[in-house]
C-alpha cells in the first residue's frame, strides 16, 4: 500500500510542475485562438492602490506620467488605504499634474480600496498597479490593444523581477516567474488565462464586480469576468518590473497572505470547478492552482511513504535525494541569516519557503482565517 501511495503522489507532483506545463504547451500548438488586437485609444484609469508608500510613490507617479498614452485619455488615480505616513501628502503634490487622490478611511484592505476607487473611476479600461512596480513606456498601449477584441474582458501584463542584492530567495523568485510567464503565454494561445499579475492587470470597467475584502482581486476579478463569458488575455509585451524580496521570511509571510486569500477566492468561485460547464477554466484551476497549493501535503506523503520502504536500494536513493534537497534549503536559510548567499541552493530555498507557506495557508483557511490588510514588504 505504501508503494502505491508513493507512486500516485509522485505522479501528482510530476504532473503539477512538469506535466501540466507540457500539456498546455502541446495544446497551444494545435489550438490557435489569437486575440484580435487593434491600435485603439479608449479612456483609461490608471489605479495605484497604496498603503504607507512614502518611499516609493513619487517615483511611481513620475514613471506613470512618463507613459506613452494621450494625456486627455488617461486618468491617474491613487487609492490610499488609510495611509499613516506621508503618502497622501506626496500624492497631493502631484495634483497639478493630473494625479488624483482617493483616501479610503478605516484600513479596509486592498480589495475594498479598489472597490471604492473603481466607483469614482472614469476610464473605460481600469489598469491596476502597485506603488513598487515600474512600467515600460508603451505598457498602456500594449494592454489596451487587446480590448479591440470584444471577447476580451480583462488583460494581464507580465512580471519581470530583478534581484539587485543577489539574494538566494530572489533568484528562486525570478526563475519561478519565468516559468509562470511561459505557462500564461501557452494558456492564452489556447483560449484564456484564469488569474492575472496583481501589479499589472486591467479590466473593462463595465465588467468590474465588487468583491468581499478578504478575497484576492487579481485572481477572483478575472474569474468573475470569465464567468460572464469573456476571456482573459496575457500581454507579454506589457512588462512590470519589481524587485524581489531579499529574505525568505519576507517571501514566506507575503505568500501566506496571498495564498490564503487565493484559497478563499477559489472557495468563493467554486462553481468554476464544474468541467462540464467551464471546461478549460476548470482544468487550469485544478491543475495550476489547487494541486500546486496541495503540494506540501504531497511532499509529506512522499516522505512518509518512502520511510516505509527503507531497505530497498532504489527507494533508499530516492529518500536520500529528498533529504539532500531539504538540507540544501535549510543550508540556504541558515546562510541567509548569516548574510551568506548560497545561490546554487536558491531553488530548494524558494520551493521550501513557498510550500511551507502553502501548508500554513491551507490550515489557516480551513480554520476560517481571513487576510484583509497588507503591509509593504518590497522597499
């Protein structure tokens, strides 16, 4: 029995990280549902949600003001979630440069802040951004050209992380998002993606639906749009640059918040798991979200079932590989605390950090935990 459980779980791990990506790459070669892009200039609201971003907000606004889009068709709106530092004052200093401030009192969290900001937005297209991301000059044009296709309800841009300090956790983060971008490109060629990149995504304002404050918007808002019969496009030429976290502990606590909100989001949108009605969307959510978040459970099952088969040389080798992999993550973690960079161990460290965060998030979600507010991590 232990051997059967072991191999079933091995298959699930292989499918989640390798098999699924190979499948979508394969299908993308045979199914071509290209977005019919066009050079259009709809009115755009560029919405920056911020909390205590006095160190970043001025640079972000300068970057936004430099973007290549007609000034009379671009509304720049900063939604401040009860900031207690100089964020609001800095934003007000840009008032004569077409920047508007919406202060939301009560520290209501990112999703509710967005809900309230969209009510006052005037753009036909809403682009959601964070205060710590830098956009390339033509990003707005690259995003909105997808809306020439009437079947498109939302568009996600692409993350590009940079790691100025060479931190091991940052190297793992960069590799992970290159993998994610590859998958998103394949998914959108087939038909649609299911979730967007939080600091660079957009929706048609008429399709935006207010969400509960404990729900992660960059996953659930696109899912609500998919539910209405529209597709979500991935635009690889709309690039948002962001600095990676420097420490595993920063990535760990951020991932607990993000994954917990994501899990609650999938519970909120559980009807989309009906494959007879939602087909490719259900396939993506099961393969690329649910199974990935269950990965730490699979890894524990593999380790425990492997222990029951000690004595067989083949299974002894597999056990040794597991222990070496986890030891590499531990060494990288110890090295980080001693300010020693073990870049060769970046993948084990990132893998271990994210999956422990997933395990804790699963526990917290089952206990009814709700993550509403957030703290600035990336400086």
